[in-house]
C-alpha cells in the first residue's frame, strides 16, 4: 500500500508548536529535605534516620483507625 505525503506528515508538529520559541527558562524551586546528614554517617544510620523521618511524616496524616490497624499488624 502506497503512502502519500499527507500520511507521512500526519503526526509531525506544525505551527504554532513547531515554530514557537520557549517562553523562558524553567528554574525549579530548591528542595528542602530537612536537616543535613551528620558527617561520618554510615549507610545503615542514614537508612534508619530517613525511615524515622518518613514515619514521623506519616504519623501526622494518620487517622485513629489507621493507627490501630498499623499496631495490630505488628501483633498479627
């Protein structure tokens, strides 16, 4: 089956997208990860520190029912 030029350019970007100039540079906001890591921290200590920080972040959003389920899973 022969293809026409129309088929070949069907998915090619056309004006205004292909000829548009970028509006400006995107500068992402700096990410603040809390406190800096202590010097001389081992990988195991880093993992424990990050897991504890994640647990503290989750605890603030946790409902009473979710807390009961979480504690119950430790005993199950």
